[in-house]
C-alpha cells in the first residue's frame, strides 16, 4: 500500500500508543538502512551525514554508526547547532565520539580522499512542509553539487528533502537521490512520475512495529514491490522435479540483424529456471540463430510458424528482435496459443497496427503479458484512439488493463508499472540507469516467459521478472560502474538475485 504523510503519522502514533519505544524504533530503522547500504556498497569509503534537527538525523546517525563499524569514515554537515537538535539525534551523535567529524564548511578536496562517497540525506522528514529554506536549502544544493562533481551516491532517508511526500512535486531545491530508503510504507509522492529523478531506486524498509495499515478507508492499495512479498509468489521446486515439469518455454525471436535479441531472451529464460527452452527460427535465419545460441537451447527450423500451436508448451515469448515473420501467422499465434505468452517488441508493434486491437486481445486463448517501453505503449494507445499525450502513466496503465481484462501490462521505465487481473497496481523500485542499454528488455521477456512456464499467473510473473532483473543489475554494479553494464552482466548476476529473492533481501 501507499500512504500519505497523515496516514503514516497515524501509523506511528498507533505504534507509540501500543507502547513502542521511539529510541528502539529509531535503532531498527537506522540498522535496516545500514544493511541495505553495506550490501549495496561493499567497499568502505567516506560517508557524509547531512543532519537536520529532527529524528531523520537520528536515523542517519544510527546508520552511520553501523557504517563506521565496517570501516567507513564519517563526516557530518548540520543545519543547526547541536543544542537545537531533538534529544535522540543529539544522543546518537555524542555516542559516536571521535568516529565522526562535524564540518563547519562544505567539504573540500582534503576531506574527500579517493574512494566511494556516500551522502546520507537526513535533513527533513515527512513532518516538514513547504520548500526548503536557509541552511536546509543550502545543504540540499551542496549534496546535489557533490553528486555531480564527485559522482557521490546520494541516499535519501525516508524521502528526498525538498520533495513533497504526498504529491511528488519537487521544490527548489530538492535533493536528487540515487537510492531512497523509505520507512515501513512507500509514500504516495515517491512513485509519482514527477518524483522519479529525485527518488532513484526505491526500497521499502520492513519495520514490523509500523506494518499495520492506517485506520483510513481511503488508503491507496497500489504498492511498491519488495523481496519479502514477492518470495511468497515464487513457486517451490520439489525434490523430484524434472525438466518437463520445470517449464517448456518456446520463443519466437531474432532474425537477420537481430540475433542478439534472441540470445538474450533465451539466456534470460534459462537463468530463470526454465526446464526446456526452444527457439523457433525461419529457414532464412536458422543457421545464424543456431550458431549463436547457448548449448542449452534447442533451435528448430520452423517454416510455418503456425506449427508452433501444436507444440506442447507451458510458456511462450514472442517478439524480441523478430524479423521476417508473416503478419497473419504471427497474429494467429498471438491469438490462438493456449499457453500464457509474453508479447514484446515486434509482437507489440504488429498489434499496434491493427485497427481491431481490443477485439484481438479479447480473443486470445491464454493470458497475455504485454511489456512495452514508452514508445511502444504510445503506439498501442494511438491504436486505441487515445491520441492526446498523457502525463499520468498510472491512469493510462489502469485504463488499458480495465479495457483488456485478460492482459497484464508491464510498462517499462525508470519506475516500471505492472497491472493485471487479480492484483493491485505495482511499482518496481529496483534497477538503475545502467539498464538504459539495448537488450535488457529481451532478458526480461525471457525471464517472464520462464516464470509463466513454471505456472505463475501473468501478474506475478511480470512483477517478479521486473524486480529480479533490476536487482540483478544492482548486484552486477556493486564492484563496477553502471555505465559499463551489459545485458550479459545482468544475466550472470541473476543467480545471486534469485538467492536474494528467496531470502527476502532487497
């Protein structure tokens, strides 16, 4: 669920009425934050804590304490003298003693030796209102400047300072975070389209004492995906499982000039646990595709793609890099394949050229998962007669799914949205800008097809696929730069990402 500031304050007040201790809660929150940071940044460096007067500063100091215990060097910048702070953050700062240095001026080069640099934004929390002013505004600009000049990673604690937690409207200034660690529940503004560039990767920290929903019937049932919730959807693999039960996945992808798309899709399916992966190739592309595919993939020469409809299958992927296929045959497969199918790339482009798009999707014999990027989704919208551009992705996704009840829609983006039958709207918080390169969507298509082959409903498969691919990208860049990430790096990190999912680790 998503909560407003008022609803989150109700949740906190109810916890304190039940006897929860504020100091214990702060310690839990700070430790949870540090756990994420230590996993995400395994090499210690310098962490600068940006501290306001309130309890967000206390969360930052608890997290800083845990980082210092693992070799991080701590510096601090503050909006006010320590005697103006609330008691808990003042106590935590004092307990750090010589492990933290309070800087009176912006950090200079002597304060910033080579190595990882983290900036923890503990300036203001959800209780703040209005734009940042005075020292808080100055320090927000300082963080943004260091992020640009020193490639510092900015970590927002609960929400980026200067961002409206209810609407997602950024003030001037507002902190631009690379990761936002929000407490217990995502706030409504954090998933707004206007907030994405300020929020970055979004992690919801589970805090059991704050897990209960607010006493408010108007609570938003949309949610941000978390490992703890998704692992409940992941099917267990019985000890006597064999390849025929692990999912027979068929893939229609690739062609001259687009061989790599088929390879990425097949590798994604393999790394997602598919028992058997079969790639179907037109005769003109067979030799090219067969020579490139992993040894674990069966490549079949398929002159008439309609023969695919007779093949025993549990999951189907159609579209990545697909060239040269006859439109009528492809449309027949999209509509008539009895198994669940992922539709991507050329499959989506073909559908967007059909004047009777809605009727065709309603005729589909099995569940369909559509995975468009924004350009492909815009073409689908135009095919439905929606020519006016919309700034609200959520309403467009919900409208599309309402008109096509047999479909799950995964709208790719920096904050991927997923909606479909039997599930509330979900936002994916994993991933980073390193994924902005060709081939990532092909991997995702293969992963989702493999999950469909293991019997997952379309919405669950799409949610897990989006989360695990984004998380694999994070793992792949723990010791390398995001700008160098390739789809093959993501694929190699999938085994570790699946393990984190099974353990409920974000």
